[in-house]
C-alpha cells in the first residue's frame, strides 16, 4: 500500500476541528463489494435503467421487478462487510467533539463499522415499509438465489396490519428526502469546520448541495475519490485514491494512531 502524503495544512485543520461532517456516497461501500451507481462497467445504472427501478412510477408499473431488484441488493448488503473506509470514519467520530455522518447509502455498513451519529438521506434498504400505514417491516434474510441475479421478479409482500403493499425503504427519484434527516444535514453542513465528501459523484441533488453549503460557510472541504468529479476545483483538498486506502492513513496520521 502506497503511503499518501497529506498537506500539513489539511492535518492541522482536522486536528483543530471541533465540528466535522462526513458526506458519503456509494464509493465508500465499493470496496465492500457493493456496486456504485455511475461507475463505468460496474455501476448499477450501467446495467439497469434507473427510471425503470428507482421511481414511484416504476414500482406501480411493475412491482415484482422493482421489489425483486431491491431484494437482490438487500441480499448483497447482508453478505457484505464494512471495509477500512467505514472503520476509519467510525474512528474519526471517536476523535472529534462533534461529528455528523451524512450518507446517501442505503446499506448499514457505517452502523456495522461502529458509526453512531448517522443521517440516512436516501433511506435504508433493510427497512421496507407499508405504503398504507407506513409501518416499518423487517423481513428475514433474502434467499441466496436472489443474491445471484438482480432480475428475479418477486411480488412485494402485504402488510400484516392493514393489507397494503410493502415498498422498499429507500428514497426514489422525485421523492422528498426524510424531513428530519435533511434539516439536520443542512444545519450540520452550515456549522462545521471540516466537511468531507467521500465516494460520491456529487451529481445527485439535493444531497450534493450540502458541499456548497459547507463551502459557503467557510469550512475546509476535503474530497476523497479515485476519479475526478465536478467539484475537484471547488473543494479545499481533493485526495485521489480509494477511500479504503486514503482514510485509514489520514486518520492514523492526524491522531497518531498506529496502523
Ligand atoms: P455514484 O455511483 O454516482 O458515485 C460513486 C462515486 O464513488 C464515483 O465518483 C466514484 O469515482 C467513487 N468511487 C468508486 N470507488 C471508490 C472508492 N473505492 N473510494 C472512494 N470513491 C470511490 O454514487 P453516489 O454519488 O452515491 O440515489 O450516488 C448518489 C445517489 O444516486 C445514490 O444515493 C442513489 C443514486 O441514484 C438513490 O437511489 C435515490
């Protein structure tokens, strides 16, 4: 593993920070084997049409296809393990007085890595809920068969309380973000000293606008991504590399933690 050189001003800003916000996207879970959305060849939207899957309209038109696809992803998440990036973010939380993790990811790998103060902007795949009474439902592990495909049709189950259809616990395109999580995310982005933007293409709104809020508020902004994005020139530091390599090194160097 190559040791990355971090600018001293970055390390100094991080050590001095009392309020740190981390915004994560699909790239933080890539090294756990969960595909991102927009990466070439491996991205989910390369092989599946987002409009056919991640909208209210798609679910109404073909519920079994959409439910089957989300069950396939739920099975992939259940099989996956947190990677060194999730663990480094959890360690950071223990070193910073006020720490907020904002994630666009619907997996629970941050929780399983030990992160505590987490805002899920796009919902949670493990928490499907009833379209009628909105009650959350927990289902047993998805079958291994589902984990292999992604195109298996499965009829969504019905709510045991009210009989309405159960829907995936994620936010679809065209839907509002959860009110409380979104308000807290904006507030913390406005007030932080250091804002990280990790493993996200920064293309999806309104989540991406959090980085603008932090920049406008004068925070030190740090992007971690192996590829270039539209915000490369807007952030204070752009660290090129996989999050699972860059973050453990950064956390170790900042807080003198032996690796
Ligand atoms: P994207 O797939 O748009 O972007 C993933 C980013 O992760 C890309 O910029 C990659 O270069 C980067 N990446 C890949 N591997 C990485 C690694 N090992 N370390 C760090 N970065 C890596 O995913 P998001 O930005 O999360 O929304 O997408 C945002 C939203 O669009 C998702 O939450 C989802 C999607 O449609 C909904 O489903 C509502």
